[in-house]
């Protein structure tokens, strides 16, 4: 697969966008833009965890409902979810109904709630690599799925008790939260 694709607006974009309008909007407005703040990063970590094994467009389309049923990803509120809340979420077809992922989001919320304000942000961003070369046009296979930094971030989060934070998931978070800039050379956002 080529690394660039020209959209209906004549802009060259990273080819993973395909021809989906919501993917184009996400790519153009969010992906690779630095994201800061504990709540925002907790949401991103949770959604990336729910994405494991699925396509990101599935999560993106369900994100409004996720935000609704997870109380805007407020860590203190989500940390207070109990067994009845888990069952309520398991019955909600508007989200990914995976008990392990739901329970991980709740337990991860408790860990974030118990951290000092700004601590999750500082921890995650401490693993952002120094700027590296932009991926060159070629194939999307040239963009890594795991890096030493994402592996180290995963290890640090797991040591604190976080779940669904594997190295591949953390690299996807690092890309989407702008900790790395993997817009390929020639992309209008590059």
C-alpha cells in the first residue's frame, strides 16, 4: 500500500486515512497533534486499549458514546464505577462490550485518580522521543508499530498496575497524541 493518498479536496494525506470522511477529519484535526492533560491522556489510553484487536475507525465512530457512558473519561468518576456499572456497560451496544477492557478502564481510572495532578501527563510525555526523521514516502510498512520508547512506556505503566497498555497500543497512543510525528513526508500535515 502506498504511503500517500490524495483526497477529494486534492490534499495528500497519510494513506491509512483511505476515503473515509471521519478518518480524514481525525487525521487533519487530531492525529499527531500534541495532547496534554491527565484526563485527555486517560481517555486516549482507554480508547487505545478498547481498540486492541480492532480498527481505529470502529473506536472513532463509537467515541461519542464512549464519552457519554464513561462520564467524559473523568478519572474520579470512572474509578467509582462498580459491578452494576460494568454490567450496564456490557449491555451497551454503542461501545465495545469487552469485560476485560471495561474493567481495565475502571481500574486504570483509579490509578490515575490516585496520582498527583499532572503526573500521568508528565509520565507519558517523559517517554516521547527526541524528534526523529519523518517517515519517507514508501509503504506504510515503513512506519513502526513498536519502538523502544513505547516499550519503555508500556513497562512503566504496567509497573504501576495499568492494563491494556502494551507496547503496540502505547505506540499508537504516542502517534495519536503527538508524542511522535509519523505523518509521512508529502502529507499536507507533515
